[in-house]
C-alpha cells in the first residue's frame, strides 16, 4: 500500500532523529557518568507477597529519568517518566507482577478527543533480568561487569517519536524480565497479557477516561506481542478502546522462524524460546534432557541470563546442531515430537481477528523473520474480515544472516507507522 509522497519526505527525518538518539545512547558507556559497576539488587523489581486481584492494577511506581532528559517546567523533554509495577496473568490465569515504564509527553495532545496512549512492546533485548527495558530507560545502555553483560534499550528513539506526537507511552518489560521467574520469550498469550494489562495500568496512571484511545506498537518480538495483543483484546480486555496496532516483522509461525534464525548472528535467541517453553510446558523437559547434549544444557542455562548482545557474541552464527546429542538442527528434532509441535503451535498468531485496524511491516529479504509467514498472517487476518494494511520493504540483501535486513525495515517504517497511528487517533 502507499502512504503518499509525505511518507518519503518524513522518513529521512525520522531515521536521522532515531540514529541521533541511538548514537547518544551508545556513547553513554564511553563517557564519564555512564553505566559502570553492577548495582546491588533493586528491590523495586521484587513483587509484594500479595498482589491486587485486578489485572492491570498498579502495584507501585517511582520516578525515573529518560535518555537525553532535559529538565523543564512544566514538562521535561522527552517526557516525565515513572517505572511501574503492575499486575497481569500467566497463560494459565495465575496472577503475576510485571514492570514497565510510563511516560507523559513533553508536548500537549492537540488531536481529536482524549489524549491517546501507545503501549510499546519492545523487540528482543534478552532473557536476563538486567536486560529489562525499564532498567535502561535513562541510559539506553547498561553494563553488568559481574556477568559480564551489556544491555541495550533501542526502543527509546521510537518512544521519543511517539511522545513528540503528544501520545502517552507505556513500555512493558514483559513477564519475567526484570521480575522473578523466566522471561517467557515469544509466548503468545503472556506477551499479549503484558501489553493489554500495560494499557490498563497506563490509563489508570494517566487518569484517563475509560474511553481514552489506545494503540499497540512493536517490532520483531514486539511485533509478535503487539499482534497477539491485537487479536486477544476483544476477549481479554474488551473494555479497551483500541484504535490500531503497528506490528512490524511479527514472528507469527515459530516453526518457520526457527529454521530462519538458526545459524544467524542471533541464533542464540532460539535458546530463549526453549527456556520459555520449558517454563510453561514442563512435559517437554524429559525431551530436552534426552536430546540436548551436555554443552547444549550449559548453553541454555547461560542464555537464560543473557542480553541479546551477549548472546550474539556467545552463540552468533552457530547452529543448534552443536547443542544436540544427535548433531541435528533443532528444527529437525522438533518435527519428531507431537507434544513439542503442539506447544509451538499454541504460539501461532493469526487464528483470531483483531478488533481494530493493523499495520503490518515486513521485509522481502528479512534474514531473521521470514517474509512468507508474515504474508500468511496478513492473509489469515484478512480472511477473518480484519482491516490489515501492509508495508513491504524491498531493501536488497546486505550481509545475509547478520540481521541488517531485519533491523533496517524498522527504521524505514517508522514514518508510515506514525502516520497510521495519527490517522487512527484522529478518526
């Protein structure tokens, strides 16, 4: 689809702004006052023994800075932020605590109706608690020399662009990321719950009316989370006034994604998926115990505490065949076990109809998230009567398997995604 000439003119400015903020964040580790020694355990991330009964209830908050914060009265740039703990639900309905960041924009909302809120589902940051986006909101980069580990919150530039549009922003950390327990990476239900309950918490924090508009934004892992939230909203959080969803490069079919990611620069994220499945499907543990080699079991344990940069350095461009006793890739072993296929199939996105328009972004040459399975998701949703618009990035292959063709479409789709939300919020 086309968004007209304005998209091309805005795109260069958006990309430049994002690049500037990313560069500033990267320099934080090289300048005095940047992240240094590992901090003691932050008790804010430890939930109380008893949680409120309602999903989306605010448990506690505290003020926090945002990258490139400029104090001002009455509104600092890019916004006034709080770290938040709120309630959500595991896939079996068990209450749990999740953390995130709520940011009030530095500019006033000048559009129609109540001020909108955008819930951001971050892309892959890792599985270790130190990688939680809320822990890196002030610096974008965090170093834990005790592991050692380097965490990066690369969503801040996109959050800044949303704040500049006058939207309130809520960025979830997901279940088990920062808080106790395993981060259930690419778990369709739990990621959707974290996003939808994040919207509920944000409306409460922002003292917004019950009909205040909300939207979801995410790319890669975040694209899957926002897509899952879009299709579960009508049943899990029907009271939300969802106006639209941006779902970039969503991993809708994990079987196909597994084959593509294996051997890439971030092939270790497959270990995040295995750890997440084991946390919610304990009947798979005997299979992993039987099929994983001793080194494979050690790698899984290491990856559970990694940020994605650590994982790329530790396991980049390696094959999962190195981790199995049969010396076969994980995709070949998965096909042998119906219970594994069933667990993975439960993460499939596209079987329910979103209750609001969705903008999907995909790259023809995406070297991490297969283009074909994104098109299948779009086709599945349209067959159910959903309003789905599609952006297709045609950037030619650049160092295949390095993930550049996965990252670039996010930068290039930012302008049309912002336009899409603006149109949705203004009727």
